[in-house]
C-alpha cells in the first residue's frame, strides 16, 4: 500500500462546476497536509495546507481533512480552464524520516 | 526574488558520465531537499539537508551524493550515470528547520532539471 494514494485521473470537469480531488494516507501519525498544483512541464506550487480536522477555505479552494478516516480532499469551486493541471497531495508525519511524502497526483482537466 | 534556482534545465548524459546539479535559494531557508519525479511514481526524496553542513538520505539515495556548500546552495552529484537515473530532478527548500519541525510550512520548488541518460 502506498503511503499517500490518489486517483491518477484524468478527472474531467465542466467549466464553472466544482472539482473534487481526493487523497488517502496510511500513517495515522500524519500531522500536516498539503496540496500542490503542477502544470505540465513545470514545478509543483503549494496552494493549500491544512493541519486540523474540518475545512479550510482560500478563495475558490477548500481543503477538507478527516484524520479518523485518513482522508484529505481539495474542492475547487467555479472551475476555470486555468485550473487544468496535476494536483499533488502531500503528507507529513512528525515521526517521518522521509519528510513530506507526495502522492503521484491527479490530473484535472476543465472542459469549456 | 528568484526563489529556488536550479541549473542546468536540461542535460543529456552518456552512461557512466558524471555531473553535478546545482541548486541555490535566496529566501534564507534552513532546509533543502532533492527530489526526483518519474511518471506514475510521484516525487521521491533523494537527499535532504536540515541545515548547513548536514545531509541525510531520503527514500532513493543510491547512485547520488550531495553537498550543502553553505546555507544557500545544495548540490546533487551523479558519479556514474545510469539510464535508471533518467528523470526530472527538483530541488526544494523550506523555512522549517528539520530538527525543530512544526509542520507550518510546505516546500518551495525550483524549476527542475530534465535529465536523460543514454
């Protein structure tokens, strides 16, 4: 079992709709959770971080964390073509010797 | 503000050749990291440096060496390149100090080096 799992996609969402990206993790000691956006041929860019159970909103982005279910998600409201990218979920446990562990990413495509 | 700068951006090596990938950050960050990214594998940590003068192995360190030259610079060396090292390499830095990590900050990535070993 991978430590951080994501559906590779592609996830196709119509413009203006809500895109929902999901991630599960295996280490119950995980403390910090991050979402990175990576455009094709570019480097990952941090867009959201969350540390407590519940929701965290930043503009059109909402991160949701459920530590009991070991589940973290990212919602993108009013999806735009510019949101088309690969979204990487990343997780860090205090005890982790491997630092931040990344999922392999979900490719999101917003269709006009 | 340049952030994290990596050189070169592209490189083709023959099997057995050596090379050094350079990384420098101007954000006064304490921790620096080298990752490789392969299709379907995500980002995997090669080595990291918690502070100037210290380095530690990550998930996939075999075939690589690193040097934390000063607080700004962290280089990755391939002594004898192999086709399995064909990948995109990313350097990253964090304001966090690994030894007193709080989890409040993520990483800032460089633009990457696309390496092909033939």
